[in-house]
């Protein structure tokens, strides 16, 4: 087995039941069958899960991409007695949602156990303020200035308010969120997030983690304006919310253009927080 996979794969024990977990996308992912066996003592966890999907709509929803707003289950590689094998896994947020649908006296102890074996997202689900505290600490450790961190935290809140409104007004699928976000960005900055990342020389990094103060401010203005229009007009469905997103972004875009005329400088920059050796200058638009 690949050495990296061995290092990232761990076995945790809940009440004498082994549960395999591995790091994927910088978070823990657990083998679903192991979790079901630990909670139900089922000898056929595959059948148990299939029955759950048949009888429980909330469980079926977890398997439909975009419906429950969580990551879909993935087949990740583990070392087993029979050699390398791909096992169906879920991240801890999805596991948390799954065990809520399992009628077991072990459910609550299992949640507490997850926290003890290093799962922080459960705590964040129950107390969202913890997520912001941890995010602040992470940005601080990476060397971001305090003023930037505070602005970034505010941006996260603004973004959450917007996505909450989209969900209330009939926007459900992750792809729809992506398109609406791109509409706001294009109206605000003249480029989509994908194009914006190329300007900054980014690949998989989070674009907003590499924005300066002005870039963050205009990004926040576009999303906040979209939120306010959505609250006022109650657009239902993807098409109407797309139109509102363009209008919200245009408010920020008009303000950006006026500032650029006054200062003679572009708001969008190639600057980012990548280490110097990872950053390759690209031509500006």
C-alpha cells in the first residue's frame, strides 16, 4: 500500500468496535459500514444501510448530490486483510447526519466519542461560534494580519447570510450556488472566480483567502447587496435568483469602477498570500 495512505489511515475503537478513518480533503472520513456495525451490531451493514435508504427519506436525501448540502460518499482506499480495497466513506458531518437516523441507544455516546477521537466538526455543528474561533487561529498561524482576519470573518458571515437566502428561495443544488456566485463576481469584478484565480496564480486555494482589503470589501458588497434585494423581492427559483445576483453584483461593480477612475488603479491585483516560490506572475486583464 502507498506509504502516504498508510500514514493517513487510522483505526479508532468505539466500545470494542473498530472504525477505520482516513484523512481526505484535510478532514476525517469514516468507513460507513464500520459506523453502522458499531451502532447497530448488524452483521450485514450493507443491507442495513440499503434498508435505511428505502424507509427513511432523510437518509435518501444524503445520497442525492446537493439535496442535503453535504459531501457525497466516496470510495477511499484502505489496507485490508485481503490487500488494498476501496471502502465507502463519509466525512464526519455526513456521519453525524446519518447517525441521527439510526435508532440506537449508542448514538449520543457515539457523538461524544467522535469528539474525543479528534473530530472537531461535530462541536462546530452544535456550536458554530467554535468554527470561527478555529478559523481565526488558523489564519493567525499562517501569518495573516488581525485586520485582514476580522474582515475575512465578516465576509464569511455575509456569505452565509446569502446562501441561507438562496436556500429559502428555491436554490438547492451546489452547481446553482456556483453559477450564482460566478454571476455576482462577474458583475462585481468583470471576471468569474475561476478567471480571478488564474490572475492570482492560484490552483486549488480558496480565492477569498488571497484577496486584499479592497477586494474583500467589494466582494462583500456584491453579496450583501444581493442578499438585501433577495429579502425585498422574494425571487423563487434559480432563474430569478440569477437575475438578482447580477443586479447585486452590479451595485458593487459600479462602485469599483468609480473608485478605479478616482485612483487610477485597478482593484483586482495579482497579489496573494502564497509563498514566493509558489507564485508565478500572470498578465493582468
